C-alpha cells in the first residue's frame, strides 16, 4: 500500500506491537551533533561580518551566504542522524523531497542570523526568532522524513510529535538567549562563541532526535514508492554529508579568513600611522639600551654593511651610525688584531649554517685602550646575502672579574707566582706530556730559614717584602721553561723539566744548580732602608719515568727540605728512599707513644741529691719508658717527639701525679720525711691556662707540704715569654711550691735575667761539670760564676752529672755543696731509691 501523505499519525486502532524497532549508531549520532555545533558556529561567525559590513549589499551577501552555510549544516546534521538509524528493512530516499527539505533549514538560518546580528536583542525578538527557527527546523525534519522510501508505513505518535515541535521552539529560544545572557558574564570572547555554538547545536540536534522518537514504522506488503527518483540510503546520505560538511568547513574557513583580512585591513591604517612613531621610539630606546643595537649584512659578493646601528657604535668603535652605513671597514679595523681572524670566521660560520651568532672579542681604540665586547645576533638569508639583527654589549667588567677570580684561584696574592693548586695542576700536566726517554725533571722546594725571626723583629710588612723579593729573584734565576710557585708561608717551588735523561748526570746538574740558587737567594735584600740576609734550605726530587705522581713528587721534595732543615738549615738535600724510612720510624714512635700512655708503659725512676755533709735532701723524678718489644727507650729519643705531637701534656700530667703520690708516701716514712721531690715541667705543660690550678689540685689531693715539691724549668722555657713565666711562677710560689732552674748556663742570656726570676734552686748542667774536670778551664770559670750568682741571690745550688770524686772536690772548692750523679746513685725505682737513702743515712 502506498503512502504519500507528509504527516500521518497513529490512532487507537494502530497495532504498535508489529512496528519495526531500530537503533542508532552512536558514532554517527556524535558526528551529527558535531555538524550541528559547527553550523551554529558558522552563523555566529557571519554575525560579525554582517555587523561590520559597511554597505547594505555586503550585509545582505554575508547574511545570505551565512544562512546557506548554516542551512546546509543543519540539513547535513539531519541526514547524518538519519543514517545513524538502523532498521531491519532497506531504506531509500526520494530525491525531490530530500532537496526540498533544505529550504526550511535555510529559512531558519536566515531568522537565526537576523536575530543574533541585531544591534539590540530584546526578549520579544528572541522569542519570535526562536519560534520561527524551531518551526523551520521542524519543517526541514518532517519533510526529510517524508522522503524515506521503505517497506513500512511511517506514522507519528501525536503526543511526541507535539513535544518535538515544543522542544524545537524552546531550545531555539534558549540558543538565541544564551549569548546575550552570557555576554555580561564571560570576558573571553572565544569561550562565549564556543558555549553559544554548543547550545545552538544541542537545540538543533534535540528536536531531531525527539522527532525520531515520535516516529513509528509499521510493516506493509509493498514499499511506499511514488513516481520519483529514488536514491539508496548510503548514496544519498554519504553525498549529502560530504557536500554539507565540505560547504560548512569552507564557509567556516572563509569566515575566519575574512575576519583576519578585515582585522588586518582595519589595523593597516593604524600600523602605518604608528610606523614612523615606532621608528623614532626605537631609535630613542636603542640609544638608551646598555649596548649596541644593530643590523649587520654580509652580501654574497663579500661586502660588509651596517644598514642600522644605534648611537652606541660611536662609543664602541669610534664610528658614527651614518659612517657605519656607508663603510663597515673602520669597524673591522677597530677589532683587536689577535681577534680579527676569529671574528671573521665566526661570521662566516654563522652565515653558512644560519646558526645564532655569539662571539666574544676585543676592540682597541686609537689610544690603545682595550675593551671586551660580546655580540649576539640571529641570521636571516635573502636573495643577495645574509643579515644579522642583534646587539653588542660591553663585557670588560665581567672579563676583569673572571680574570680576578682566576687570579685568586691559581695565583698567590702576595708574590704573583702560581699557588699550590696551580702548581699541582702544572706538575700533573707536565707528567702527562713527559717523555722519560728524552729528559728528566725535578721538583725543587725552597724554604726560608728562620723566617719567623724577621716577622717578629721587623713586623709582617717587612716579612711580606722579603717574600716578594725572594719570589722575584727565584723567577729571575729559574731556567727557561721552568715553573715557579709559592706553596705556603715561606715555601716556594720550582718545576724544572730540562734535565738530562741519565739520572746520575741529572742529579749532578741539579746539585750544582741548587747550590747556585741557594747562593743567589742568600744575597742581602733591601728592606725598609736596611739590608737583610737570610739563608734558605732546598729539597728536591728527580723523576724520569711516566708513572710519577704530582702529589708524590711534591711530598718527596717536602721530605727532602725537612731533612735539610733538620740538618741545621742553609743546606740542600735530594730525596732518598731512606728518608721515607726515617719518617716511618717517626710515625711508629708517635703511635707507640699513644699506646704507651693508654697501656701505662711509663714509670718514674728517682735519683738522690746529696750534700757534702752526707745528707740526702731530695730526689729528682726521671721518666722511663720500657717498651714491651723495643725495651728501654731513652728520654732523649721520645721526649722531643712527645713535645712536637702534643702528647707531652698527657705525659706531664701523669708524671706530676705519680711524683706527688710517691712524695705523699715518703712523707709518712720517718726516715724519708723532709725529702724534696723535683719534677721536670715541659714548656707546653707550663703554659697551659689551667696549669696553676692543676698544681693546686695535686697539693690538695695528696695532702702535700708544698715546700717539698720542686718544679724544674729550663731557662729556654722561661725566656720564651719572660713576663708570663714570672707571673705564673709567682702564682705557684704563693701556694708554697718551689722552683729549680734546670740546665742553667746552656741558654742565651740567663745571667742577666736571673734576678727577675723567682727561682729557689739552680742546677749546674752536667756539661760544665764534665768539661771543667777534664781540662776545660774556661768551662769551670762559668761554674764558678754560676756558684757566685746563686750564692748572691740566696739560691740553693745542685750540680748534675757528678760521676767522680775529683768533680765533687772541684765543685766543693767552688762553693757548691749539693750533688747529683752516678758517684752517689743511679736513677732507680721508688722502692730501690728509698732503700738506698736509708742505707746511706745509716752509713753516714
């Protein structure tokens, strides 16, 4: 049965149970929605063109083209949605109704554009426009539905049909109203366009799919055909979608391009008006920029030109901007000769690769002044050459700072020689380039003897002047190709790399050179209007192999110079492996001392002091060290090491406590009470801030009678800081403790200072006792003088090292009444010494 009616509705008698049930392909549904949104966006785009049209004809043309583009988009959306409907029967379309259906869509688009392009959008205009737009879209839909040809009767559910029309009108009103409503809320125009287009697209699509829901397809025996051209669903749908989408996209692109063209045309006049002003402003800004703004050009024929340059070019190159435009050669000639070739090459490289130009170089003015410049520019090629636009800045201050930093990092600030860091680097570089088969090299360390003396006597300014003159003399005397440096306070280094490859010959030449160098450095120096002479000690190491190490060679030279200074200074020494052994022995001694303190390997021996009347008036506590493997170690061996390492403080603390503890025991023995205990005190221990309180603590802890404790100090100790020594001695004497000057007569000026020092006892050094008794009368004259001074100041006198009766008699004749030495007793442990004293007292 054939159906030709445009609209047919279901009734109560319609059997809906046999109706076809279809479904929609979601991908095509989404595509139809996107087409609807793009159609809406096109209409809003044409709105701008309509509003900006200068003539009515232009407005009409934009109105017409926009309506056609939007109508085709809506029409394409409809047929894309129809293609998404999947029915169990074949669906074809009448060509005439399909083409006619586009007219209501275009009319609806005309209404839409008329509303949105109006200068004022009132509520009435929006309502009327929404009704007309909804009606047009509805007509387009139902005409398009009538074009369907299938083996079924197409009916509409009346209620849903009415709802589709209502939805179309309401959504159309909403789509037209949303833009003016959001216009005062959203500042982002693009976002406003997108939201309005989405709402408009939803309005178009919602009416379609509600109307589709109102459609019922009831099966018939024959398709509803009429005398018209019929196209199958795939052919017509595909062509309609492709054509509509293409027209829509082209219209959208045209609108966007037209907007850009209009905007460009609108801005052209303003750009032209501002062009001259901007050029003037650019010149003003460029003249105030801290640098040179320029355009530089290299033509293919090799010529240089400066089409533009700011006024700073006059300051940098001594050329005016006008001169630079005429001739660029004076600028190239202003570049430092040493940098000119590199400068040209950097320009050619940038031109060839079209890479950014970045180059540092120097320029030199007519007065010879040099400044550093940094150029930056971007190249651009045209038909006849390459142009660079960029700027040039003065980096002279930065370069000066970098040089200063380099100076601080690698040079000695006082002498200008390389510092330790740079010397190590140079030595390592030298070793890496060294060919041991052709030559040998050497590291020579130079140490100024007694440098502290000039600082102490003449001041640090004089000391600095001496160091500078030594550095200058060393650099002047150094062989060609050698490297000079200063490693520390008074220590210099010389790296020599031009010695013969044969070690014996190299060592001989080095020995001769070192002697000449010492002689040159020992010549008097003019400092502060006076001449100052100073000796030096040299230590050097020789190398001729490729496996040497910079740190190791410096260490070897340092060991050699230490060996030279230990020998008394004013000498030279070449490193030998035996020196390592000596250092290792010294290190072993230090470690053994630490263990000796921890494991209590020390002990105290005591040697009696006897008068010429047979009385034992005191003992001297003497430190002894018995190593479990090495046996007895002499104090002359380990005491200097303990003093240099600071361990003497712990040892001295132990000795003082042990001696006081032993004195406490003897004071409880009737036969030993009244014996004085003499304890040697080191300089480091004596000058400790807490030494006075330490002595006071020992007296209190062991409940001692203070006058029986005698502290022995050497004259070199007290003369190191005479005022401080006197003050400390006075504080300790107030506690009741007595003092003895040990080794008297071996120092510098003891006799002249003796009156200031509050000593209770003077000990004559065993050197004078031994020499005076073996035919050295001058030494005995000194003994007589010491005896006389001690008696004058009322000091007790004790002679050390008395080994023979002859020595005892000579001392007695000179007025010395108290003796200590092997003639009476050797140092022994406390128990043996106590027994000896008791037996001696019984026999006398």
